[in-house]
C-alpha cells in the first residue's frame, strides 16, 4: 500500500467513530508449563473466548525472522506486490477484505497451510527470495501448529473429553483446511487530523475456524468485544500469543465456548504487523457438538453442517455478519 501516492483516506467507509476504549488488563494469561494450564485455558475460553499464552516455547528467532521477511515484502514497490494478488482468496491483498465489499486500512498475505498449495502461487509470489520466505513461514508454522495442538490437547483434558486428540486431530489431519495470514497495518499520519474518529484496519468479525493464534509486534490496535458488548483494547505483547475461539469450536462445545468478536484499529504513527494461524478441520468434517460434552438430554443448538458448507456460506457473508445465525436451530 503506497500511502503517499493515493488520495488520502479515499475509503470513507474506513472511518468510524468508535466509543473510546479502555486498555483491558483482564485478558487471562496462561503459562504453557503451568500444571493448571488446562483448567485456566478452559476458564478463559468460557469467560472471554481468548487468552494470552506465555512461556510457549516458540523460539523468538522464528518469530523475528518471519517478521523481517514479511516487512521486506510489504516494503516492496506496489506493482511488485500487486503481482502477488488479487487474493482468490489466497495471495496478496490491499484494502479489500474478502469478496463482498469489506475494506480496511491493511495489506496482507493470505496463505493456505496445506503443503501442496503452499508450493504454488502462494509462494512463487515472493519473487525476490521465495526459498528464504518459504523456510521462514515453514519454521514458524510448524512450531506454531505443534503448540496449538498442545493447547487443544490441554483443552480436551480440561473438558474431560475421552481422548486428548479429540480436537487436535482436526489440525493434525493432512487435509486440515487451515490458513495463515500476515497483516501489515501501515501507519496513517492523517489520522491525527480526524480527532475523535478512527480508521478501521480490520472490521469487527469472528473467525470461522476452530482456533486462531495471533502474534503481533508491539503496536496496539487489537480490540475485543466483551460479553457485555463493550469494546476494549488488548495491550500488545510481541513475545506472547493471543489465542481465541473460532465459530467451529463454539459449535463443537455447543456454545460453552463463544467465538470472540474482535477488530483492529489503525495507528497514526506505528506500523502494526501481525501473523495469525487459523486452525481449521478438513473440508468434509462435520461440525457438531462433541458427544462427550453433551449432558444427558442436551440437544445441539446447531443444525448439522460440514466445514465446507460453513466456509462456503462465510465467503458469501460480509465481515461483520453473525455467520452462525443460519446454522442455529430455530
Ligand atoms: C476472517 C478470519 C480470517 O482472516 C479469514 C477471513 C476471510 C478472508 O479474508 O478471506 C473472510 C473472513 C475471515 C470471514 C468472512 C469472509 C471470509 C473475509 C470475508 C468477508 C481468512 C477467514 O477464514 O474468514
């Protein structure tokens, strides 16, 4: 996104007046090595749909290397980046999010994490040094996927499921439909003049998958919507991960966990960079409440559907839509 060469803020739909938000210090923090981690994660997902993971064991070197490589790409001249787009849905995108008219003060790269897909357009887009980028993405993703499966196994334990792999098996499956997003929110100096108004980096939404694992640099911008409907800002932490419930996990727990609504506001001085792994099931997987979680006589709140059906419907929706609505039982 070459900010200077474009008419400033030509997307008026990006400018919103959001109620002033307070810095939220109440995000549960979980240490992966804590023997209580399983119950703390379950509690955090029940209360907030999100928690911060510390002592996660992912080498900082993997994180920094991917951040450096991403910035190298985002700093390329616009025509070079455009060659890697438009996203279909994978590839490079600028301002447009999804196929239905949503926009944000953002540029991004969306990748499928399936190795077969990773090797096609997704990575050839990095004409400069595809192998360097490939190895940075691979090292980061294999470590983050492993850690995410560990977290899902702790959740299965914490929920008292009969097998520890009841949730992690979806991500470990070689057909797992997971994806990975690198976001760059350029600073917007014009924002200062808009006193009291905000620039939407990524509009409010929930994630459709099972679980999302986010890492960002130290620039603020991420906000979550609490259960009472108030929006609060999440203090950034460059060395931790924020892990949140996706719509599919909401269904699998029959609403015991709720996917958290979140958004990102642009900053006027600092670029924000974030990397998010979205852990999803294989396309043909039925998304239904886990039977061992259902109390006697408890009924599913949702109609039966496959991940493919949900995804198809998600891609017809607008970002802020309540996507589970059509799948709820009347
Ligand atoms: C939100 C979560 C992930 O970023 C994403 C997004 C996807 C996209 O950018 O292509 C979607 C959005 C996300 C939900 C509704 C549809 C699809 C844009 C959009 C309007 C990659 C995903 O899986 O769903």
